């Protein structure tokens, strides 16, 4: 075991529980503590192979650590180390030339997409898609940078024949949420998960019985604490990235995944696409 006084919370917990674990479980913990950043990108089979144990031992180790499973381990570990992960975004310096800035922007975006992909809970994405498919109405809320994502999501859902509307005005968000029922879904988008208006409107929707879904950056936030289904992106914005470029692209990737799952599971979607294209044809030269 590595003796590191600056270990994140989960790794410190592993260290304290280490003596109570079996020898095989200790092998898993040894690898995680020595390679926390690598573990985030590994499948359960990958961690098992690198630790020299079986897949079942990895899952059992997660349970012994008080976690719900391997995905819970990856998400919790990511929450602990996402802030110091410099590989997510290289800081842009004021003396960087255009070529260097372009490289850093693209690399940062690629890292954010990869990190989001590897920490995304597939079951949660599927649950979100299924809830939306069964909903009478879908209300999408987002403020600031998140509003552009909300509008994009609205556009995609309408193309699938799903009744969706996106609101960016905080008063309209509260009004729309107050009219929801247990047959409706609210999808709340907030990178920080701490926007007071978004949290308040989500709470209203929840009180009305609507299914609530949140899309935030990874980590505990006031928003994902109160929603029924939590989806996460994983990106770190630097001081030059005031429009949250990487997080926005990661959010769109999650939403595109939901859209594609719904489209693949909707037998009539081709007919809907043809109908829409027919209606839009007169608008083109």
C-alpha cells in the first residue's frame, strides 16, 4: 500500500478498511490506490486483470468498501480526484500561440468526452430514456450556457414526436413545473448543479409527482440530491473557458445518447422522420 497523507476520501477509507479485507480484496485496493486515475477508465474486467483477481472479487471488494458496485466505485473515485486531474484541461497560458491553444482546446474536449463516457452510468441513461418515452409531457430547464443544451434537447425530442418544451426564464420554469403531474418528466440541466432557480423549479416538479432527471457535472450537488435519476458529465473548465465549452459538448453527447436510445426503441420513428422532412422540404431551395 502507498503511504500518502494526501489521499482523497475514498482512498483513505480503503486504507482504513484494508486490514479487514481478504488477501484478494487487498490486491484490488492496492491497484486502485496506486493507480486511481487509470481505474476511472477501466472496465470491471480490466481492473480484475490488472489486480490479478476475478471479476467477482472486484465486485465483492466494492461491497466490502460500502459501495453499491463497480460503477459506484468509479463515480465516487472520480468525484474525489476530478479537481486535481490536470489532464482534463491543460491550462491555457496568455503566451500560448494559436496552434498551442487549438491543441489544448481539442485535447481538453477529447478528455472531457472520454472521462464522461467512462464514468457515465448506463443504467441511469436507460432509465432516463424510458421515463421520457412514457411521459405525457417533457419539460426541460436550463439557464445560461445550459439553455442552449436544453433547446437542442427540445429539438431532438420534437423530431421523435415527443411533446417537449424548454424554458430559460426562471418564472416560466416555476410555472411549467407547477403544472406537471406524475405522468410528466422534468429534465434539469446545470453544470454546477447549484443554480438556485433550477433547484427550486425541480423541487416544485418533484412535489407535483413528476419524474425528475438531472444532468450535472460529476460530484454531489443540491440538484442531483433531489432528482430521481442523475446523469453526469466530467469536465473541468479553466479561467479562459467562460462559456464552458467542454462541459457543453459532453452534455450534448449524453443527450445524443438518450435521443438515439429512444429512436432505436421507437418502431414508428422512421414514419415520424419522413413526415417531418416532408413538412420541411418547402423551406429549402
